[in-house]
């Protein structure tokens, strides 16, 4: 049962559709391409090993970074050769790409598999490669520190690139005057979305027309990326000015649970009225 659950969770349908928006991402110049694709030298491999924590959780082979550091004079040449072989034949990465999945409870009492957070533990030999590749990609503008796979520095880049597709779809819908974002004030900027990792907040006019636009963007994103909206974790909040019948119609169309209290976002209370000092008392403490 557990195996089948995670096979379905981490598998795609194999029929992804094209993204459909051209020139969404800026193109790299020749110097950037040369830097990213530069051959990996033995010094880079050793530097990647030295940047690892000594006793981080090991992957399926059971070897921690401390082993590679302490025995580098013995295992170093073989590790460097493995990295160079993968450069020539990328399919060889399958030899070290096994992942040990550990389930971490998200709640005190667990009754369903969805209440467990899967963490993928990679072999150090694989993480050496991804750390080198991530180092080639490192820019001052973006230095992610958290990833989908434990210790895999490439995964944050891949996830952000994936989510950028959705943001481009939203931007395109706004520019064509289909998506109607919320204005923070009369002369304030329009607000269409906020995102932090995989937490996403969407803002739009409360109308059935906007429901269709939002669903179209989400469906397009899901079809091209394989990502899906979690119906159980998604809630919808309305302004007090929205009529009751409109709330019912929109909630029914989306299929999301309606709420009158957004709770917290990134640890900060989401206030629905004038912000007062008392509302942040516990944060200050």
C-alpha cells in the first residue's frame, strides 16, 4: 500500500503538454553557457566534498561525507573518475542516483499516508555531482538553501523554474486583461499572487469569470509541469463585500473549502481588519 501510494505520487502521466508561452525565460549569453558547461576538474570534486556536512544522513549506500573526507587519498581517484564518466555519458548517473525515502510525520497523530512528509536521502557520490553543477549555476541574485531532495542543491533551482511557468501564465493573463488582480489601494499596485516555496496565494476579483481564468491557468500549468493543486490543503477566502450567493457559486466551482480566517502565512497572522500592535504581541515576544 505504501509503495503504491508513493509510486502514484511521484509518477507522471507521461503526456505533458507544451508550455505555450515563448520567450518566457531570458536566454543565456555565450559566456554563461560556457561557464555552466565547463569541464569539471578534480579540484572541484574535492571542494564539493569539503563543503558537505560530515554526518548528514546517508543514502542507500550508508556512506557519509566524513568517510569520503577521511579516505579521500584512497577513494578520491575513483570518485573523480565517476564524475568524469558521467560528464561523457550522463546515463551513468543512474549508478549512483538511488534514493532512500524516509517518512517524517507532519502531525502528532498520523492516520493517513498524506500526513507524512517524504524526504529523499541521496548517496554522497550523487550529491557531489549536484553540488558541482549547482555551483556552476550560482548567481548573486538567487542562492537557494532548501531543496526537495535532502542535500541535493539542484532541486531548489528546478522547483523554482517549474513554478516560474505558473507565474508567467498569470502575468500573460493579466497583460491580456483576462485576470483581474486585487488592488491594495486606489493608487496602489495590483496584486495577483504571492509565493514562498510551494505555498501559493492567488488574488483575483470575486466572479465566476475569474474562476474560469484561474482554473485555466492552473490546469495549463498542471498539464505542462506535472504539478497538481492539493484540494485538501487549498482554502478560499472572500472579502466581506462579496454577496453570500456569489461565495457559494465560486466555492462550488472551485471545489475548495471556504474559510473566514486565513490563520497564519509564513508564521505571521493574516489580519482581516485594521492591524494593531496587539496582533503582533506574540511575534515580538
